[in-house]
């Protein structure tokens, strides 16, 4: 979904932005709030692998067309670690970490970096994170990417112990960040909290409220992205 009002009106001073969500409901919430020339919002799919593949495809197509993106944003709803990220709040990632990419050992979990290879963390540009937090009210912190959503209090406590700055968990951010890194493109992750991380009490979920908060956040985010210059970081 191309949000550019008319082809050819994009100025060189505005960085082209690709926003990758998991599902169409998130995509539509973002697109409703975001008014930014040259921005594109896609439903990249659920999980880090699908998100990485879809994001990489979109980045490659844009590059081959001579209109590369200057920023990739992973966006959507997420589980929040209570009490740090309550329902309806916003979280902007100061680090995007793959929480379950590694190996289980008798001494506990080891990330792949401790095994001597790979990457588990991407760090968005700090000045951009600060600007997003100021504009939207989002709290900066780590957003964890998991392939298996947390469903118990014990696992929530374990993740928080391993990642003390974690505010939220979702399933796509690290995949989007890996695709962006392969193109040398900065990445950002912005999430609205729809449920607490832990036991899956669907009656307590606030998906509609979180989607509304997400759309509102992207309305406030547009001026930040219009003025952002990656070369100033």
C-alpha cells in the first residue's frame, strides 16, 4: 500500500520509509495514522522468518527500482512485561533482540553469539529512538522477538531475568531488523501493548485499544520521520 499522494512528488529531503507489520489489521491501523510521502506499509507475515523474507523482498524491489528505503520500521501490537509496559502503552525498541535464538544447555540457555557465531541484537539509531519516544510517549526499552509466544508466568519471569530492560515481546522485529541490516538500512521498532506477557488470558486482551494506540502513534510519528536524516546520526 503506497501512501505517496502522487507519483513523482517525493522530495529528496524526505527519507523513504518501509513499515512492516505482521497482519492486515496492524497494517491498516498504521496506514490510517501515517501521512508520509513515499512511505509504504506492508503486512509482512507472522514470525521472524516470514517477516524477514517479506521485508527483504520489498527492500530489494525498491533498490532495483532506484528508489531505496532509508528506514525500516517493524510495527504492531505486542505483549508487555508487567508492570513496566501496561495495556495500551507504547514501546519503542532501543534494542531488538532474538530471545530464543540459541541453544539449551545443562547450564541454561546460550544465545548463538555465546556459541561463537550469529547475531541476536540490533540497535536502532539512539537519536531516532529518543525523538520517537518524545513525540509519541512511547517508553524506550528492549523488545524481544520470540518464535514461541510466552504462555506462563515462569517463562515471562525467565525472559525478564535474562533481559532486564525488556518491555515487550513480539514475533517479527528481529526478522525485519535482519532484512534491514542486509541492505545497510536503519531499523526501528514501535509496539502498542495489547496483553501482558505470561498466561494467555484472552478475556484480558485489549487488541482494539492497542490498534487504536498504534494508529495514533504513527500520526504523531510522521513529523519525526519527515525531518529525520540518517546521515546526522
